[in-house]
C-alpha cells in the first residue's frame, strides 16, 4: 500500500469498521462467558448457594440462545450474496488490446491489475469486488471465466477462490465507443489506481463486512415467507441495520480516502490529457442520455430495441461536432484511433450492451423473442417512427370522434390502410367564426373618425350610458333635444380665443368645469345673458355629455356663427 495521505486515512477508517465488528462479536459472547464462570464456580468451591444455582439455570439457556442467534446472523452475513451490477463480461480473447492497455496502465501506476473487464450501458467507470463465493460462475461458463481472468492467466475453479483477487474493472460502453485510445487511458487511470488501496487486507475485510451487512438486510426484507421465518428475518434485519448505522460514517470516509489516494497516484499518468478528456465525458453523457430518452425509449415501448446504441451515439455526436463551428477540436480528434477498435468484435458487444440497456432502463426481457426483437438503424424510421406517427394519428382520430367532428372523404386515402393526419390538419386549420363582439369592435373606428377627437367621443359616450337610467329630469330633457344640442353652439358665441384669467368673470370657460346648478330662489339677471344658454333653471342644468362636449367644440375649427338662439321656455314647474 502506498504512502498517500488518503490511503492512510482509509486504513484508519477500515480499522474503525473492524472494531465495530469485534464489539458486536464480544456482545454476543458475553452471556456465554458469564455462563461458563457460573458453571465452573462450584467445582472450585465458589459461587455456591441457591441464588447462584438459580442464576446458572437462567443464564445458561440465555447464553445458548444468544450464541445460536449470533451464529445464524454471522452465517447470513457471510453467505448472503452482495448486489452486483449487471454488466457484459469481456473475455481476453474478445479484447486482447484492451487487456494489454489496462495491464500497462497498472504497471505504470504500480498497482495490481484488475482481475477482469466488463462493460455497462452507463457513462461511468468503477471497480467492483466480485470475490464473494456466491459470485462464482457455474461450470458451464468455465470457458468464459478463463477470459475474465485472463489478466492473470488463472482458472475459474479451485485455487483462485482461496487467494485474494483484484476487483473487476467496469467501463461505460459510451466511453469505449466515443473516446479515443489516449483519452480512455487517461480516464481509466484514477479507476485502475484504486486497486492499490483495495488490495490492503484491512480495507478488503472492512468492505467485505459492510457488503455482507447490506446483503443481510436485503435477505431479511424478502417477502413471501412463513410467519416463523419472517420473525427470524426481522431479528436478523434489525441487527444488520444496527451494525450498518454504526459503521456507516467510517465506511463513507474509508471510500473517500481510497478515492483520494487513487487520484493522487494517477496524477503521474496522462494528467494533462485527462483534463481534456473530461470534456468528452460530459459530451458523451449528454448524447447518451438524449439517445435513450428520445430514440430508444419509443422503440422499447413498441417491443423493439435498437441493437446499436453505442454506434448511434457516436454517429450523433460526430455529426454534432462537424456542424458546430466551435467544435473544431472535437472534429480533429476524430482522426485518431477510437477505443472501440480495442475490441475484436465491437458489433456483437454493442448488441449485447444495447440489450442490457433495454433491460435495465425499460425492464425488458433478458433475451430476444418474437415480442422483443432488435431493430437496426436503417429500419428504424419505417418500423418505429412511422408506426409511432400512425399510432398518434389514430389516437387523434378517436379524440375527434369523441368531439363529434364529422369525417370527410379526404380523411383517408385509398393507398393507406390506417388513419392519416389530413382530418386532423383540416380541423386545426379551419378558421374560427368571428364573434359578434369582434364585429362591434371593428365598427368603432368608423365612428371615431366622424369626431375630431376619439378620446372625447369615448368620454362623451360614457355619461350617456350612465344617464340612461330613468330619472325625471333626464326624461324631460330627452323630449327637448333642441336645447341639449344647441348648448355647445350658444356657448361658442361667448368663448374667447385666450384663456380666462382668474379675476375675469367666468363665462364660456366654465364649460370645462362642472356647471353649478342655480338655487331654486335665484333668477337669471340681465348681466347673465351669456349664462342663459347654460340652463338658468335647476331643471335645465346641462347633463354631463353637454359639459364634456365643450372641449371638443374648442379643439374643432371655428364654425360659422349660428343664428341667435331663442330663450328656452322654462318648464311649467318653475312658473
């Protein structure tokens, strides 16, 4: 193990995890120790009496039960199968150049080489410990295991299970297809460097203990058991969760220490190229996510799975790099050797990875069948895109039928058997019938042009609507339209071109203000002849339309002087 600070911290945390395991074992053995002391006391002449005798009868069965429970829990933790990520194993015969690259990288980093290489349909890479006995392959797969252990040349049986084995290197398939050989080596350097701390005995035992506890919790959570076994599993799960909570923080810090030590050791190998390769990691992640959600998912829902997902993401990212002017560096790197050339048969491995991606991300079957068949990119537009469009068109036709839209002869053509989009397009392109409200709104500008100021016209129309309520005075004035229409003309005779000063007698300028109604006891005098047109009597007070039309009369060109109006006859009520 190296002298990196992260490695030392990881080892310290691993020892803390192992101390928790030792404490749990001591607690399980404590009742048995007390029982042994109580049983050995009478032979030496000590611990004699009825009380000690009763204690021996109570504590001895309890110690036996605790030992049995501890043995069962330890057996479950030791034999439980830890979770393993589904991957596509790569034998050395299938990728000798890739194994050689990883072996050379491990030699440069001075760490043990991984025991095997596997691919996963994800944009990530990591080391996975598969040394548990439950992960041993069946005899039928012995030939494939020879390839998995090809880095060390070991066999798949017997001896390699008793000796510590290095973890398996899991590589994301999008990295292997999109990156160049140098970029892949730079990205894998920190991952491969993690085999050094992983080979330390303390860290290996601590990891094995934590994975065993996690597997025991999974076993205890399995449903479909009898009531007796459920009670036993509940107790095992409670103890396993208690131990996991106790060592959770130490295990987390241990893994951080291992990652820190691996990153520090990998700085000596392709550090500058690794910084540049991180850009390709982000680009590959974005392209892979978009390919799965926009292209692969519709095919999966139809019972088809694209058989060349990795090749598809490379084609999409290559086209993007060529179209984008800012990606000239990305386009120039396409002339280098791609990492997928390290495989002997990249097409078969891409197909296996695509099938695994469909099973992981969509829940499809693990093997191809009549209802779960592969589709090539050349047949994808006809078998997936066209089918999806026709399915959506049929759904839209059902919606139009529910809405009561009538069918026409143009909805379906004799050349096609299924529904088309002609009916939907006709329904969406039909203009709506204009509402009556729009007709009235369109006729309003014609009325506004007849007046000098549209604002005054609008203001004059509002009081008319407000005074439409039946009132006695308004009803009487409505019968004499002559007086109401002649008020602006009479007022124009007394208007002057200049504004009135405050000391002058208010004349026509009062037309802009709200007219003051005369009191019932007041009578217009001779000096108020110019006020005569302003309805001297209370019942002749001009309504708001006449008052608001006066500014419009001032802004309009000066009309010809009208004939002298006659004095309006006062109503009978004022006589």
